[in-house]
């Protein structure tokens, strides 16, 4: 149906604008070929999904249109690099573009309300769920997206639905689920919080209800917390989001930059945005941990400046599992970036 609509659009001389996904573009291209793209403006968002590798279908499509038609291509992305370190475009193809770089720091400098971005690491021992009781890790007063670990990671319990239930218990007491699929949770301070679950992919009807509700969010009071796994990263727009809590180490800088982007929309309800990565405490001395975290913070900051860097590895061997120890101030590796001055003071 979508492919047919695309083809009808390309055959209609009076049609002007069509919005579609990358996959619809690829499927339609396979049917109509290059010629129909002559005299077109083709704008590709999330352009980092293109790859110069020969097996990239989207990359092959872009290369063919560039070489065989007069189409103008507008490439847009918040991170012009890929997590697999493959080039997005070949150097010869890159030279055909006029580059305009508008990085995160320039973006935030132009905002009316949001003025600073914090990037921090917190460490836990044992099970990460215990660390969520620390308000410096999960501040229930802030509009937050919680990204639980990939089920194949060491931080995961391998039971993603159970993890959501346990996170809800950390937030407070379950009251009810409304007609939109939103969970109402009573926090320990007596407030009623609205929580959206985007992890449960077994109930299609429930997923569609909650996604439909989130698309219609108009005020900060409409939702308080979103729990996600693979969703709510690229292209997800919740302007009121103040914090993103990512559980488990992420080796892809592209993914980290996309997650940071979820909380850096300008909105009247915030002056500060916070990205926090909660990871298992490494089995290393403090000096090694500080150096490792500093390298990651530098890489993230360079990535926000649209520089292509390779993600460094954090010391990955965790301490043996044992009951969680409350996080102490000296254990918290934090770095605040003062956006308005572009000053980045890393730990000595």
C-alpha cells in the first residue's frame, strides 16, 4: 500500500511533497528505478543509516541517484557517523555536498529555555534496580526516559517485562492503568505519576494505545516517565523530557548521541537537561576508572560537536555481584558541560 502510494506520487505531475520511511523509499525505488527522481529534491533524515559499504541498500540507492539523475539530495542527521565505524559516504561522494554543521552546542545556545546539559556516569554493585532508589540516579521530579539494558547484555536480567515491573515498584505503588494504557503510580512522596511502558511488545493493541497517546502529549503533566528498550531513541519527540537514564554501557556513540537528543529539546519546563549512564562498577582501581570515564566523556562531547570518533571501551569487567552499596559522592563520575560557554572541564 505505501509503496503503491509512493509510485502514484512520483507519477503525478501535480504532486509536490511526500513523507515516507527509508524502507518505503527503498521498496519503491526497486520498482520505479532512477528516472522518476529527475528534477526531484530528495531529503533524507537520519542520514547516518546510509553506508558506503557495498551491501547497504540505502547507500546503493543514494549512490545511484547521485550518479544517474539530476536530483538534489538534502542529507540530514544529528550524528554523521555510524556505530559500526563504516563510512557514511565515500570521500568523492562527500565532496559533492555543501556541508552545513549545526552541532548540539550551537543548537542549545539558540534556545530560549534550555541552557545547560549534564553528562554523567553512576556506578552500582549487584543489581541495577537497587541503584534506582538513589535520587541522583533517578529523580522522580524530572520528566525522564529510562532505557533498560539490552536483553543480551550482562546488565540485563534477561526478563525485560519483569524488569519493567520492578522499575515500577522502585517508582512507587501501582494504582491503575487508564484507557490510554498509561500506568498511574503513587510515589513515596504521595504524588501520582504517569508512566508509559514501551518495552512490552507482546500486546500490540496496548502498544498502539500508548504510542497514540504519546503522540498527542501537549503539556508536561501528560506523562512523567517513559520506560523503553529499543524504542524512543531516533526521531522520538517528547520536548518536556528533562533526563535520560541509560542503564548499561553503550558501545555505540551514535546511539548515545541519539539518546541525549531526546532530552535536549527546548521547552519552558526546563533549563537543564541530564544524560546519565548507570553501569556496573568496574573491577579496577579509581585511577583506571577515572581515565576510562574521562575518555568516554571526551568522545561523547566530540560526537556532540559532530566529530567522527571511535567509541572507547570502558573497563568492562564488573566486580563480583554482591548486595548493592549505596552510592557515595566519591563514586559518582560526573561532568557538567556549560553549553553557553562551550567549556568542558574533565576530571583530573
